[in-house]
C-alpha cells in the first residue's frame, strides 16, 4: 500500500478568520493601553503575521505587550471560515491526512494547545495531527514531507518551497498579501480551490 498523502495546513487566517478578531483587539489596545488613535494604515503586501502591528505602527515592545495582554483572550474569540468544516471533511474523504500546523506560541500549562483543540472541536474541523508552537514551519515540513502545504504567510510558503521542493505550496489570499507576486506558489482565494486541486490530483494519479 502506498503512503497516504498529507496536507499540512495553517490555522490562523487560513482556516480561521483571525485578522478580524486581532484587529478588533489591536485597535482597542492601541487606544486604551497605548493612548493612541487606533487608526489603521492600509497595507497589502505583508509577508508575515504582524500586519496589525504594521498597520498601527507599533514597535517590538508594543507588540510583545499586546500579546502579553490579549493573546489568550483573543484566541478564544476567533471565528472559523464558513466553509472550513466542509472543505476539510471533503479533503479527508479523498484519503488525505490533515495535519494542522500553527506557529501559535505556547504558554504555561499547554493552554494554547488546549484552547486550539477545543476550538477545532467546536468548529467541527477534522484533523489527524495538530502541531502547535512551530517556529520554523519548513523544518517540520522537511520531516513530514507532505504532498500539500497551505499558509497565508508568503514567507512560510517560500521557506517551505525552498526546503522541500516536492511539496505543492499554496498561498491563501488575505487582505494583507494579495499584492504579493508569487512564482511556483499557487495562489488561491478560497479553500474550495484547494479541494478542487487535490481532487484533480487524486483522480489523475
Ligand atoms: Mg496564518
């Protein structure tokens, strides 16, 4: 029997509507803790996770302060994308193993893993494995050697592609990465495009 294909998929801003919640908390923090305006600057080419800090012009210290203050609170409030449950279910029905790979930083007592597990259960997202606190996704990808990798971070996509070129890498579009031009990385607007691609792949095998 051949080895099952693996999909490594990011969580925040890929399966979850994380930006909406983060921005809400970040604006609140900017106004009430930093005594600033809370006005967001427009950006559309952010390659990493910290679009909200750039939009509010924060320095590193302010960013760390924000995470210390609100991280655990906002993780619980994040909403799921409306089609995530169904698309993941359909991908699993194709015989694909689903590994959720997130860089969410762990805190004491594995609280972030626990919150994330509960969130996935509540939102009926099926998965085979959950990897938390993955600082360098490309290192993990090198070990797992998945067939597919999806992320909204252009930098992660690029690193994965450079580390393990056999993996098909997808960048899922957000308001913050949509103007990034990609080579060898497939840009998708919606999760259903991922499903269609994998379905085609499985059917043509
Ligand atoms: Mg993400």
